[in-house]
C-alpha cells in the first residue's frame, strides 16, 4: 500500500523530544509520528493499552496490599512476643498473659492516638538527623 505524504508543523521542543525518542528507538522519525497518530486515532488500541496499564497497576496494588498486611501482622506478632518476653513483673502465667494483654492494649491505644495526630516516627528521625 502506498503511503500518503503529509506536512505537519510542530513546536521546536515537541520536535526535539520526538527526534530524541526516535533516535533512542533507532527508528526513523516518520515511523514514530505514524505510530503516534495511529495510536491516537484508533480507540481500540488506546483501550487495550489502557487495560494493560490498569492490569499492571492492579497487580502492583495487590502485591503492595499483601506486603503491607504481612508487615503489619509481623509487627503485631513482634510486639506481642516482646511484651510476653519482657513482662513488667514476674507473675504466674495467667497473670502474665493478662499483663501482656493490658500492655498490648495500651500500646495500641497510644499508636491510635499518634496516628490520629498525624505523628510519624520517620519525621522524628529526620529531625534528629538534622541536629
């Protein structure tokens, strides 16, 4: 099929970006422009490209959610075990468990208050490093 010649006018910075992109891809400038115009005017191509991007973002969010849940659970287990291993005073097992539960509840309450205030330990660490 014979191609149709077309003359277009581009802003100099747009042309520079396009030429740089074509050079990095080692493709002629006309092929890059043709592909861009074809993708712009073909709604199915745009839709499939958007679906691929959304699918990739969905997979990333699922992985991030899974990793966050693992981190949270691991941190809670760490706190629970730390409180169990470092009791406030030597008591029988039932009393120790009750003490651990009470200390854990106080920890969770303090954490909730810090989160409600918007306080972050990373901010505190950053300010400590500056001094």
